[in-house]
């Protein structure tokens, strides 16, 4: 691995992984796509030109790879594998947390874009508003406002519909 790619890998691996995890919702798929992203960067004949921020560029590559993976699996009639449950908190807590989490995901599933993706990037991807703005090629303020609107819409749906 050349120095530039190694530096990108060390600096952005976890952020790209978090972004893909937000898209895929599956650790194995997220790891595969993230690794493939950096492999593509390493083997590409077109190096990073600096037109965009490195994280935005990497996330774009990762998103395209994820989309390609979805298409490939769809053609083969397969679905993305589910993660195995972790040995975590007690049964009662996990049922309550899973039930609440499921209701949130149901409401989130119906949320329109860009609210859905911004919310997922912030909560599940743990990205900053600045990074989210970069991904969408918007300002940090736009990301903040969009996230708060998404949160409000989600809360209203949860309160109104008792999803």
C-alpha cells in the first residue's frame, strides 16, 4: 500500500465503515464494502484529485459499491444476511430495546429523503454535522437543520402512530 492510501486508510477507515454500516445495517457487509473501498482506491489508475474532501470521496465510492452489491444480490435472488445477536444485556432489557428499536426503524423506514439518510448518518454512522454536510455537498448548518427536522418528524410519527 502506498503512503497516501495508507494515510487515507488510517485516517478515514472507521468513518467510512460507520457510513457503510448505516447503509447496510450489517457488520460483515460493512466490513467487506469498506475494505473494497480502500482496495479500489489503492488499485485505481485515477488517484484522488482533491476536487472533494477525502471523506466525501471515500463515502461516494463506498455508497456506489454498496449499491452495486445490492443489485448483484437482487439479481441472484438473495438478501443481505442479518447479524447474529450479541450476548448483551438481560432478556427483558433486550426485548424492550429491540422492540423500541424496531418501532424506530419502522418509522425511520418511511421517512423521506434526505431526512432519513441524514438521521442515519448522524445516529448510526456517528458522523459530525460537518461530515454529513460534506457528503451531501451542503453546509454544516444544512446538515444540522435537516437532522433536527428528521428527528422531529420521527418523534411525531412515533407519538402519533405508536408504531
